[in-house]
C-alpha cells in the first residue's frame, strides 16, 4: 500500500516515524525537542507543567524536516495523555495548556472524589477516580483559582485532539478517540459515552466535547488529501505499537511503576486501584499504578555506593530469598496496597544476611514483588496474564531479567529499544488507510509484530518457578505482618 507516519508528541519533544504499511518496518524517522517558551534557555520542557500548544507544531515541523514525510499517505498522532486545552467559543486558546504533570489540582481531585460519594461512585460512573493529572480535576482547579478563565471555556481538547485538528486545518468538526477520552475523567469506557454532568459539576457549566471516533475511523483528510487517523493517547499508542493483545500485560519501569493489560471488558473497581482505560483497538486497558519502582533500586544503589549496573551485579551474587532479607519497597507510600503515608520496611536482618549482595537482591525482589502484587490485582478481576512485556531502560538490567519471570510466573519479553508510541500511531494510520481502501478489516489492526518485536529477548520461568513462589510467600508474610489486611492472601 505504501508508507505511513506516526507522530508522538511527548512532554519533551516530537518523534516522527515512517513505516511500510504492510510489514511495519521503519523506513525513516526524525526528532525535535519542543522549543522553550520565549527565548532559548527557558525552563526545561521536562519540568514544565504548562505549554503553548503552538510549540508542538513548531517541534513537529523541525522533526519532519529533510523530507521525512515525503510520500506518506496517512498519519497517526499520539499525544501525552491528560493534558487540558481550553478554548473559547471562537476556538481561541483561553490559557496555556495544562500538562499531565501539573499537580496543582490534587485538592480539587480529592474534592471531586467526595462530591460523587468516593472512589466507588467514580469507578461506577467513568471507571476511574479523579487524579490531579486528569482534565476533570484541572477544570475544577480553574473554576476555583482562575474563575475568569473558567467562565470563558466553551470547549476542551487534549493534546492529540488539538494536533489532529491543526493538521486538518481547524475544521468545524473536532474529534478524539476512545483511548484518550477514557483518561479525561468524564468519559466512560464501559458505556462509551460522555458524562457531561460531571464537567458541569467540576467547571460550573457544560462545554463542547470532541466526537469520539472508532479505532479505525479516520479523522479526515488534510487540504492536500493526506489521511489523518483518529489518533490516541500515548499509553494506548504504546500498547498498539507493541502489538499487545488479550493475555498480554506490560510492566513499565520508571521511578514509579505502571502495570497494564489488554482485556475484552471494562472493569469497575470500587477501590479505585484499577483505572479502566479503553485501548486503541476497541478493547480495554486496565491500569494499576505504583508509586515505587526504580526509585527503590536507585536508593539502594546510593546506599551501597554503586550504580544500577553495579547493584544488578551484586544482586546476582545472592540467591533467591536474599538469605531471608525482605524489603517492602514503600519508600513514597504506596497505592497497591493503599498505604499513602507509610514507609518502606527492611525485615529479616541477621548477621548472615547483612551483606551487600543480599541487600541488593532484596531491593530487586521487593520492587518486583510489588509489581507482581499489581499483576495479581488484575488477575483477581479476571484479566488473563500469559506473558509480560518489560518496558523502560531498567528492564535491560540482568537482575531484573533473571528475577522477573520467577516472580511474575509467566514468560517475560524484553523488546528492543524503540519509540513504540510513535510506532503505534503509525500502525493506526496504516489501519485506517487499509480500511478506507478496502484492504483491511475494521476489527483488527495490521499485523506488524514480526517487524516490531524482532530482536526481543524472552525468558521463561522454567523450573525455578517454585523458588519464585517461595520468595513471594516470604514477601507476603512480611507484608501481612507489617500491614495486616492491606492485600488479600496470594
């Protein structure tokens, strides 16, 4: 069919990847950081919580220089989730965009949660509990702190919605997709509809909302005839780029941790521990977020005077169970279990266990057992987990690759480094193009897995699964003794 492009507009910059429509092979790519507001030397984009959306267009122009998009027939767009772009009745920006990492709305989120009777009420309404990142919490914050701006808001978009609108030359029709819509706090993945009364509760009045497209439905064509697909949020695009399907889960290792899986139905979790997002294929993407992941490893490495590679080497000198040393990795409190104000615990100290290698192993085992608890939470709600994808640079650490299959209890896939978010956007573009031309099914995206995941490392739990279960039982015993009833038994 030709070639398509995927655009990923992240918090830091824009990546453009051009792929063959049939195989998914990457043919060209480009990248450019978002320009700082004002002059050079402005505040780092990594720390910014607000942005002028025009900077995203400038970044896209730079990333696409040198003919990167030459010959492209369709484009898909991924954008950072949870951003709020507020427009007035004329489509003019009311204020700078509020980004996902803006934490000012924490109290507003708590206020909204109570307004609907607590987490259970929100889980039933939209599948998620308000967080500071979500657009609905930002709307409440604006109503409380910037009432003049709040009064002018007539329409709200998210970053990917706004970019698609710009690429289509700002048509009267505004669109989004179900994946990004599910991260707003006012669209339900279970019902597939908006809860506009929740916006009215947050902001004080209703606003215009973008039409939610089906996964393979195009947003439109540019004045030059280039097809633009529906686009989606960054997490959904990454899942599509990796080719995740039912039975697949992903564990993203950052300072904090994110565990998500593909599921056929939307989940309702009255505790709020599981967020019920939609994915970019018509399925669902239940997500569990943890506060502690690689920050546990970094803290332990600093304590032992080494780096992550050195910590991994030390940990592999120990044995499963770390000679009885157990670390509960709740350094920043935790979400699963729900212990926001607790601290970490180191248990099992004996003379023979007080060695650097055992502490190093306890840190890895503690981090991975915490993530395994999150996987079990999904399993307990009927989500099938037959293999786990490890994402993030720390997934390359030999200790993580050695221990994860034992503790997760399933094969672990470490995909080669790539911008899977941009790949997912390109895959969606190929899907929409194929449906338009009658060469693809609207039910399933093109099969790019062989090209995308060639070079992945797969590790099976093997006969050591018994050892893994013993480590998890040791960890669960300390957790139950320290925080009785925080989680159900294994």
